[in-house]
């Protein structure tokens, strides 16, 4: 039980370690995955915000460009040129008033090359604008920066300039634009229709003054006074980025009481900055949802893994616990009849080894106990053992004699059958039966001869067993049997252990001989069944009734080769086979085709004289013809058939072997069987001294 507890503790410790490793690896994988996913989604959000800011900037530029084109168009107005030529300032004033009504321009100025006012419809009271910063900026780039006009409610404005040339005299047409009319279109565009506190746009000038607020923040405009973004540390990172980069992204900027991700765009020579805000929490919502889903999936995997781990521990530990319990009983001297624990692989091998050990220990324990308990009767037991051994030897000798007598009887039967075959003049049926019986009887004789050759080995093994028993009896008689097992030589092996090793070897040898004998008896039994079937067929009717079945054409060929295998090996004849696996099937009597191939193979074998020819060889080749038919060639390198005899070999009672070895019926019967199934048997080629080739054609 202590060993079982230790095993259970080890398994629990191992499972705990695996569990902790799983949690660590799973948590690490979740964190890494979440971090990568968060970074990926943040990059996606940054790109979207930056694209949004750039798109707003593009649309604003498009509107300003349209106003520049409009001003250029007005500058090329014919009426303007005529008024300048004739110096009709009143006409210019009327023209400017009309343009103000028809456009979004707030004021118009016309100045000469030095910046002196020619005409205006504005509130400007100076005769020259040359010293104005906005004039210098507009003259340089066509548009001034945005500045705030003083008043109760400062208004952001900027000036556009378009050159005018009348009779080679250069002028400049200036138009003031109210900035608030520029981003008005934003409130109507799809880009900001969905703006709310989670996603919105702002527009600043280059001094970080607020130029545009989305509609939902208009009521809070007073909060965002001039300089709101240019003062304080809260927007320091934003100001640094705006001063060094044309476009980019920033994170975690607090604005309107929430953390925001900000994308900004400030293109070259642009008079404004576009800021696109997005709530940081909304930006992370998708990440949090995916992270929660990941945790749920990981939890399910963990539960499944724990269940699987518990099942595996139970499956592995149960056989070990049962095995430890049985081992504890064995240590206490309680030997079970047989250990029956369901297990596989190595555990099963251990259980089999324990069962074998228990069996051997039981036998040894019983033998030693009998020796110690019956010490006074040792002589009588030894005498009885000797008598038993003598009886066994006598029984073995009698069995040998019986086997020899059976062999002699079989030899007589074989000779009688061969004699009957040679004298078979009663007709084709008797000859066919003799042919059929001779093959299994010959195979039986070969197996019986092999068994007789193995009896001396069994006799020697019994003598060795008798010597070991005699030694143990002597040691028992002398009272030194325990020392016989305990005292060891220089190699660390006792005499008793050597005897046990010899006994094990004898047992293995007896087992091997017994297995071989079992195979031989099964083979003999099968061949005797064939003989009985042939005899019963002859007894019932002189006309054989066919038993038609469907089988592969290769099956009777393999059966015939197995039947003659012993005879071929005895004659040292090599067989080469080329039999494909995908041969078609045939509807026929299997025994008849076995007889056909047996006759042809036996004729080939008998044509090879092992005394004169040491390289005897029979070749069997099978190939398909079309979809279902096959050709079978049986070739030998024997003595061949004389040319004069080749035309007569299929006739009844014609033989080239003499009356002792043949009846002249085999080839005729074989051809009859083959033709009965739509095939053909013929001698394809034969040369004296080189061998013969028989060809069998069978339809599938």
C-alpha cells in the first residue's frame, strides 16, 4: 500500500507540474496574443484616424482652392479692366458690392504694385496696405494666414490675392474670407454627420487657436478660448508633434474629460491643422471583447485538459496500483493462480513475466517442500522416480516402435498404391484416384520421416533430465540440497541454477519439438482428409461430381506448390515463381485444378535427376491476357521429352517413365479438366537434355 501511495503521489505531483506548466504557457500565450492583437488594432485605429484627418484637410484645401479660382475668375472680369482703364472708381465700388452679394467673400480691395489702395468696399481707412502682414503673406503665397479680427466676438479671417494686369500696369485684387464660412460644409458632409463625443474633428490655426468645433461642442465653445491648446502641459506632446511632423498619431490625450487617440495632419504651406479625435476606450473595446473571448476559450481548453489528464492518470495508475497490490501479496507468500489485469504494452509484458515467475516459483516451491517433507522417504521416492523414468523411457521406446510400424504401414500403403496405379487398367477413374492419393501420401511420408529423425533428440533430453534428477536425489540424500542452490562458483552461478538453466533449455527444446510435431500432424491430417475425400468419391460413384466454387486462379497453383514442397526440397530443386496478386477469379472445382498443377509440377520434378543434376530448377510464370484470361507456364531444366514421344504424351496409358513410376494417365486427365472450363493444355516446347515448357490457358 505504501508503494501504491508513493506512485499516486508521484502521479499527482507530475499532474500538478503539467497543470502549472499548462497555466503558465496558456497565460503567456494569451498575454502575447492580446498584446499583439492590441498593437495590431491600435495600428489599424491609428491609420483610420490619420486617414480621417488627412481627408478633412484635403476637403478644406479643395474649398479654398475653389475660392482662389473664383477670385482669379473675378480678376479677369472685363468690367474690372474697363473701370481701371477709365479710372472710374464708382464703377469699381458698385462692381465689388455686386460681387459680395453673389459670393462668400466678405470684402474686396484693389491695390497697385506698391500696395496703395485704388478702390475698396471695406472698412480699411488707410491709403496703403503695404505694411500689413496679411498683405505680404498673400502677395507671397496667394493666401494669408488666418488671424482674428478684433471685436466683441473675434472672427477668424484670411485674405486671398489675385494679380490683375491692365495695359501692362500690374494691380492686385484682394478678397477677405470669413474662415467660418470655409468649414461650414463639414457639418453637411458624411465625414462628420456621425460625430459624437467618441469620434470628432477639430481645426486649429498655426497658433493653435480653435477655428472649427463640431456641432455637438458648439454650446461649449466658451471653454475653448484662444490659446486653449497653446498653453499648459496637457497638450505639450501634441504641440511637440505638430511642430516637427506633417502628420501622425498620439495616444492618451485627455480632452472633454476622456482619454483620446488623436490623429493630426499639417501639410506643407497649410494655414490650418486638422485634429481627429477618437475615444481611447472605444478604440480598445474590440480588443477587450476579443481578450474576454480568448480567456473563455482558454478556460474551456483548461477544463478539457484537466479532464483528459485525470482520465489518463486513472488509466495509467489503475494497472500499476493493481500490480503493486499483487506484488505485495507475492512478497507475503500468497501466490495467485494467475494475474489478470487489463493492460497493454510494457505493463502486459510485466504481468506475463510475473505469471511465468509465479508458475516457476510454485513448481520449485512444491519440489523443495516435497524434498524436505519426505526426507525419510527419499530413497523410496527416488526408486519410484527411477521406475517412472524407466517406464517413460519404455513408453517412448514403444511409441517409437509404433511410429516406425505406422511408417512401415504407410510405406506398404504407398507401395500398394503405386503398384495399383501401375496396374490401373480398370479405366480412367481408378487411375485418377491413384494419382490423387499418391501425392498426399508422399507428403505424409516426408513429414513422418522428419518426426522420426527428431526422436533421438528427445531421448537425449530425457537422459539429461534423468541425470539432473539423480544429482538432486544425491544432494537430498546427503542433506546438502540447500547448499547446492546457494553456493556459487567464481562466475557467481550455483550448481542448482545451472541445472535450472538446463531444465529451461530442455523445456524450450521440448516446446519447439512439440510445436513442430503439431504443425506436421495438422499437415498430415489435412492430407489424410484429401485421401478420405478421394476414397469416398470413388465409393459413391465412378463419376466424380464437381463442386463448383469461385476462387482466384492463383489459389490452386499455390496449393499444388505447397503439396509438393517437401518433395522438391528433398530433391534440392529450386522453384522460381512469378505469380501476380491481381489475377482474375474462375468458377471451377478447386480440387480438379489442384490435380492439374500437381501433375504438371510432379512431372517436371521427376524429369530432374538430383544425382546427375545439382542445379535443378522449376519456373512458374503467370500473366494476364486481356481482361480475364491468363496464361500459366511451367518450365523445367530436366531431361526433356524425345521428339518422337511429344505427339503421344496426352494419350491414355502412354508414359515415358516406365511402368514403375507412371501410369500414363496424368496428362490426359489434366487436359480433360482444363478443356472442361474452356481452357487448353499443351506442350509448348521441349528439348532433350534442356527441359520442357507446358502452357495452360484458362478463362477468368
